[in-house]
C-alpha cells in the first residue's frame, strides 16, 4: 500500500473528510505554517508511513515509521515580515550582518542576509526571516502592498450615478 492510501485510510478512520488538507509538522513548516503549541502533542491522527532509509540489517531501502498529521485548524501562519522600509531599518540596527535586496523594483523583492547571522537568529526570525538550506543563507520576503486605486468620482455635480461610471 502506498503512503497516499495509508494516509487517506487513517484520515477517514479519524473522521476527517477526504478533501481536508493534512500534513506533518515538517510539511506545514515548509509551506510557511507552524503547529500551534497546544496541538503539538495532540495531532489530528497518527499512522505508520513508508520512509526511505539506508539498507540496514534487513537489507530493505524503506521502513515504516510513525508520523503525526495536523489539520489546518491546528496550525498558524509563521510570523510574516513587515514592509520593506521597516524591515530594512530593523536589519540596519542588527550589528555584524549585511543584507542585499534582490528584485527591489519587482512585485516580490527578497532581502538576503549574511554575516554573523547565527548570533542574531531570533531577531531575524522575528522579522519574518527564513533559512534557505540550499543557499545556506537567511532571507526575508517583505510584504508588498499594491498602490491604492484612487476612488472614481463623476465630474458632473448634478449626476445621480453615485460614482458608478460603468
């Protein structure tokens, strides 16, 4: 039986709808969420799934391992970064680090952080920083809000369109 089938069966047995999204804590974290502290010891359900491993005494490449699954109501969004200006200002106050903004003029800029980051891991995380394992560096994706669209006002004072120009 494949992992998807094992998880579906365990989800059904626990009383969850088949289309409800459930993941392990590691997958939720990868997607920008963390399991709420009060839910860590109370997963939605647990089941044994196949995990890759080295060929040990049994000579098998896979083994079954217990995994805890959490539902959306058991997780919360990891602290998000503030705006670009406030994030850069806060980073400028942290001694021993340097940062570089990539894509500053795009809709999705990224701030890459280097230097003495190990000493300031908590501060960087509080600003919305995440660790990029492949690049071995910290990064922050600051919130970017679109420019507000000005309200359309009819130029005719005696018009009864209430600003609905279309």
